[in-house]
C-alpha cells in the first residue's frame, strides 16, 4: 500500500461514515414526518396536511440522494480493496 492509497481510503471511509449518519438521520426524519402527516390528516387539517405532504416529498427525495451517495461510497471503498 502506498501512502496515497491509504490517504484515499481514509478519506472515503470518513465520507462513508458521514453518509451513513445522513441516511440514518434522514430515515428518522421521514418516519417523523409521516407521523405528523397522519395526525394532521386524521384531524382534518387539510391545509397543514398538504404542507406536510410537500415536506415529506422533499425528505424522501433527499433520503434517496443520501442513500445513493452512501451506496456509491460503499462501492468506491470496495474497489479500493
């Protein structure tokens, strides 16, 4: 292993650790937003429910991107050996 290889691997490992945290946090945000949305819908608060739906859609898109980043970093780390 060359020093450069070790530096690259360490950087990918750091980024992967951050990505794993983002995915975990994002998962919690999505779950919480779904709970909020359900309560608003049950309470008949359609205006607020629509805003909650819009925010949930944003959270879900962000989560998909975070998962994609994490998966890309996992593959990159695997390629480094």
